[in-house]
C-alpha cells in the first residue's frame, strides 16, 4: 500500500469526478448530511452536529495520510452529490470497508453505483486490497442493488444498533463488475511515494 496519496489526486469519471475530501467540500457535506432521509439508511447522526462536516473532513484527510481510509467527494457538474470511500483499511490483512451516501435528491440516477464501483477499483488497483466488505440496512434495498451491481456477494445478516437488521457483503477483485465505459481510474505518475 502506498505511504501517502497526493492531496490533489482526482479520479476522472465519464459523468462523475471523485476527489479526495477537502475543506472546500465541508459546507455541502454539512447541508446534505443533515437530511433526515440519509439518517434513515445510514449511520449519520440526526440531527447532524453543526461542526460535523468539518470534523468529518479533517478526520478523512488525517485517515488518508495515515493509511486508515480514503474518502472521496462525489462530484457531478461541479456539485457535490455525496461521498464514498474505503475505511478501516487493514494493510496487513489487505481489507477495508466500503461506505457511501448520495444526496437523496439524486437517488436513483446511478451515482452511488458509479462512485462505489470506482472506489472499489481504486482500492484494489492502487491500495493493493484483496477484500472489501460493506453492509446496508435490510430495509434499504436500493443500496443492496448497488452492491450487487458492483459484484458484492451477501454473506450474512445481523442486527445493528443504528441500522436495525443489516445485510453484510464481501467483494474480492475477481468479482468486481467493471463497466469499461464508465470506470476510468487515472492516477498521474508520481502521485504515490
């Protein structure tokens, strides 16, 4: 796994642009994360704390530097549509957890699928991970469709204090369903040390 990722690394997409989360993204994250529709299906607190986005961005940036996580802002037409990335990276076991959320006003447009697929490709190709896990509340079938489209396989269910009954998934590199027209991951030479 690379020691650090350059702060300006961007993953260009056919429709979406994935950027490392930075302070410039905090105001829009703050506005979106407070939506009660997100709280219903995610572990985001509701009400969302007034400084929640600033803390989230700071911790995401620190996590990228230390190799614990890589979190992207999902951008479309210059607007932040959500966040996605891999957290709880275990470099020794070569595993991590995938997480994402999208602005509820843009649900059903394929944004989560494209962004999550690109984040998985990045994790396998550039971080050298060999297993990704993910989960969703059983009542959130849309998120389950996203995971299955990418190639995740369901492994088990169990209760979660925040999400209720939760379905867990795993993905290995050979299972990743890549759509070559949509998944473009470009990292400029020298962006890894």
